[in-house]
């Protein structure tokens, strides 16, 4: 059991640490980051219940709709809701890159509990595959969501960027899940998709860091003039 817990938790904490350490200015309080992580972890249980009911009732008839509605829409909406109505409003969210920190924290909290439950049910031998696909993909959806949330807080027009922060992760997550439903050749599709997702996520990290640099310099220059 200890091996399963370690294998289930390690990828999420490693990815969270990586993106947290990318914050080049004032680092976010560890307590707030952990709170976001735990909130994301707690989301697993109501979402799993809703997904179970939808599947038992056969409310979603096809793999395509199931991927986009039962999985992607539910998971990304609830993560977005928590990110927008908690972290976004917090005084410590004071530069664009902070959106990525909190987006990743919530997403990896969710992914970590989901990962542990999967490994308990299926065995620790799946740990590497889970780390490379579901845990990594959740982290990258969180990066993209957080990037647009961060941009929306400090860039006009805000509404457009906030809209993107939900819709783009939703679309990407739906594509990811639909690929995994393919019975044949799914690996041929998921490999380039994950490479694209990593490229996109790291590009958003780079842009967000630049936006934060500009934001901090602007703030410092304004204070200097005063």
C-alpha cells in the first residue's frame, strides 16, 4: 500500500514543484498552493459520483459525447469554477504567472487522488503510464487554464481570456479522452498529441513569465514615480 501511495503521489508533487519553481518573482504562499491542491483533490469524489450516474443511466450515448461531456466538461468546469471563484479573487494572485500556479495546483490535486484510486484498483505496475498520460495531461490542462485566467485578471478585455480559460482546456481534454477510447492505434495518436500538449503548456509558461516580468516592472516604475 505504501508503494501505491508513493507512486500515486510522486508524479503530482514533482510536476507541481516544477511549475511552482518557475515563478521568478514573489513565490505564492505554500499554504495557499496546498489549499488549492487539496481542494482539487476533494473534487474527485463528487465528479466521480456524477460520472457514475451518467454512465449507469446511459445518459451519454457515444464515446465522443462521453469524452467531451461526461469527462472533459465535468472535470474542467469544476476545476475552473474553483480556480475562478477562489484563487482568482485572492489578494496573493498579483501577477499573471500566479494563474498557472493555482491552475496546476487544483488540477494536480484532482489528478493525484484519481491516480491513487486507479493504482489501488489496478496495481502499481500502471504507475509509469499513469504519470506520463493522465497526471501529466491534467497538469498541462491546468497550465493552459491558469495562463488564460492570469491573463484575464491583468489584461483587457477580461471576459475573452476568462472564456478561453474554460473552453480551451475543455476542448483539449475532450480530444485527449476521445483518443484514449480508440481500441486500435490509440498510441499513434496520443503520442503526438501529448508532445503538442507539452509544447503548448511550456510555451504558455514562457509567455506568462514574460507577462509577469512586464507587470512587475510596470508596478515598480509606478511606485518609483510616486
